[in-house]
């Protein structure tokens, strides 16, 4: 008689539950009966790098970083496509050459647009 | 908790019965899995790194898991010169470690300021602010010396009691787990030493 194929999964889930829960339970019992808790302002603090935290974690980022992300994309995608283009340059047919030129033109157009819009200036 | 009679235990072992106590089991587990806090301050840290690497291999003693967080560390190896700028951070990191916690003061600088003792910016020993378990002299101490200190610490952990009057400090509710963090004063750290831990040696002059 072959056992139910799901039996192994049930055993696996059981082991996966007992394995972490048992030590945690033992540690909890140990703390309850032996080790007195000693909380304090340093121990309960959120950060643990030795330096006291300054200010709030919930801050607003300036919307200007969004423009930077977009312009970064122009240069980044351009570089990714330009490297294989340059490597395979001598073996490329005319159609592929024109296609990459159109692609470059699109990106350069985006850059010119961003430049003309004044996105490359940093406003305080 | 009564001690087991050594002769009886040996006799039982010969018959294939292993007798142990909760305290021995607990200490055995603890002393063989000491996780140090991963931070170094000066050239002693290089020796500490060498100790952790394959040639000296602190993993043989169960101490290879250097933790980047004080919450997961048992042992603080103060490896190097403690400047007065760094001392509050070290005390704070020690405070954030979970009990039981131990400190090895590695090298002449961490013990007393070492060759920089006369410097205006160097703390004259980390034991002014936190309790130290094992001191290793040397400038810097060789990895063997750190391993020796590690074994001494293991021996110390092995002797800790779980109950009774002389039980380990982390099991006593009245023993503090956190020590006051010094502040930057006008000329020195305020206070210059924790008076509960450190008393400067008094010089008696005889006329």
C-alpha cells in the first residue's frame, strides 16, 4: 500500500512548524522562570548602530529627484543599447544602423526637451 | 541545586549513562556559541579579523558568527584604541546587547590607553564605563592571545551559576544591564568614569 502523496507534505509542514516554534517556546519559558527582563532606554531604542537617531524617519523627498530619475533613465538605457551596438557595428546591415539612429534620436530629443525645460538646473 | 558526586558520575559514565544538570547543559551551550559583535576600532581589529579567518579560525571555539547587530551578539571585543569621541557609542552598543553579555578588552589601548595614554583624546581604558570580563595585553595581541582570551571567557561562562546567592549577574534582577552613556563635556567626557565600576587607584604619600 502506497501512502497518500500529501502525507509527506503534512509531515514537512509539521516539522517546519515545530522546528522554529519549539526553540522559541523554550526561550520564552527560560525567560519566564530564570532570566529577569532588564529593559532600558538604550536597549529598547529603535536604532542599533550606537549613534542616537536624529529627526523623524517619515520625511518627504523633494519632487525634483523625480526629474533626475527620468533623465538618468535616458542616459542609462542609451548606454545599455549603445555597447552591443558598438560591438556589432561592423557586421550590421543598413536597416539596423538606421533603427539605432532613430532610437538615439528619440533619447537625444528627450534630453534636449529636458534641457530646454530647465530640468538640468538644480533649484533650491 | 546539588552538585553531582564526581565519582558517581564517572562510574555511571563507565556504564554508559551520562548524567548532567540544567546548569551544565546551559553553560555548555552558551560557551560554545559565543557570537561576537562585529566592530573594530584600530589595529587590534586586524588581528581580530585574522583570528576569524581560516588560519587561526575562531570557529573552532564557536565564535565565528560575527553579528552586525548588538541585539544578536553575546560578546563585545573592544579591539583597539577607544577615543573619547567613540566611547559613548561603544557604551550605547554595549547597552543594546541582550543579556548575558561579555566584554573582552583587547590590547593595551582598550585596557589603559596604551601608547596613547597621554593623548588628550584617548580614553584610558574601556573598563571606566563598561564591565570587562577578560583583558588581553599586547600591542596588538597576536591571534593566539585572542583565542586564549576566548578560552578564558569560555571557562568563565562554564563556572557561572544558575541559582543561589552567587548566580550570574544577568540572572540577578538588581544588577544593571545598562550603564550610563557618557556625554561630551567641555574638556572631557562627563563623567570621566563610572564610579560604580571604576575607582582610580589612590596614591598614598608618606612623609
